C-alpha cells in the first residue's frame, strides 16, 4: 500500500501508520473505535495514539468526560514539513562546517536488512556530477524502492545526471522507453554478459555494492582509488552495452 509505505518513510512505525490512516477515514473517534478500524489491540492503540500526538499527526479533545482523537489534516503535515525543511536549509552551512572527515583515508560502511538499504543511496542526491549504476532492474527496484521514487522526482541536469546499465528484458525495455532522456541514459546488457544478482552504484568518491536477492546488505566504500577502478569497469561494460 503506497500510502502506508510513504508514511513509514516519513518516520512512522507500521502500527502508527495503520492508526493514522484509520483515523483519517473515521474522523473524530475514541480509542475503541480506532482500535476496531485499524485492527490494532486497544491497549496498543492507546500507546500508539500518544506517540502520534507527540509527533504532531493527531490531537485529542475531551467531550462529555470522554477522550476523542482527531487526525491532523494531511495538508497541515505538508506545511509543517516544508517549514522544517526551510529551517534545515538555513542552518545547513553551520552543520556542514561541523562535518569533518579525515582526508585521504577510505571509509567503509555496511547497511544490513532490506529496510536499511535505501539509506546507502541518500548521499547520491546531494553529490554533484554523474551517478552510474549497473544491475538487474527488477531486483534493484525491489531492494531500493524509495531511491527509485526519489530519482523520478529529481530534475535531471548537467549537475545531476545518471547512466544506468541494466539487464536486457522486456521489463527493462519499457523502463528505458519511459525514463531515458538527455541527462538519463540507459543501456542494456545481455544476460550472459550481466549475470550477477547484485547492484553496483558509483557517485562522487563512493562505491555501493549490494546483494539484492537473498541476503540484503550494502557495502559502501568511500575511496577515490576504488571509485576510479569501478568507473573504469563500468565504462568498459557501457561501451559494449546496447542502446
């Protein structure tokens, strides 16, 4: 369910998303009514409602000595999110000045579990230049659903461009017809040439290597030398790929 997944991406737990969506449907309601609608047990529903109130998704009122809960209008949530984003942008220069890394030393990070994988690609959206990646389209989309959605929202330009090298399949052909453009180039590799069940992404000075089938994990390597080596491999494969 897209609504539920989006709410989870905004920081809600699964039961919090269930209860907020249920409350949107029924409107002003008691804990018992909300529990029935959402399928969450009443004691748990009360705890979850308190958490949603703290996060600003709902409010409560007292009527005839009875506690009722009211959902915040979704547009209000968007307005508040835009305010927070504006505040973050204003303090970003100070925050970036505090963010220091030891130059020249490679950094390796591991993201484990399907829920964590999208975090590995987050910095791709603030890095300047070109992103390149190769892998099986279907498996990569299943492993990185939020990342693929974010790419659709980003405006492509010389400062943010992508090249994708994916398996040759009917699904991949449709994907290429839909998304290929001036700053988003797509080529196809025959299955016998691109047989691996992994996703490799390269941007900035970072290489991401992801297992996308049985054991979901990403190894992120931040190293100029490793990045140059993987880009060389990508270019060799890109040159033999089909447009």
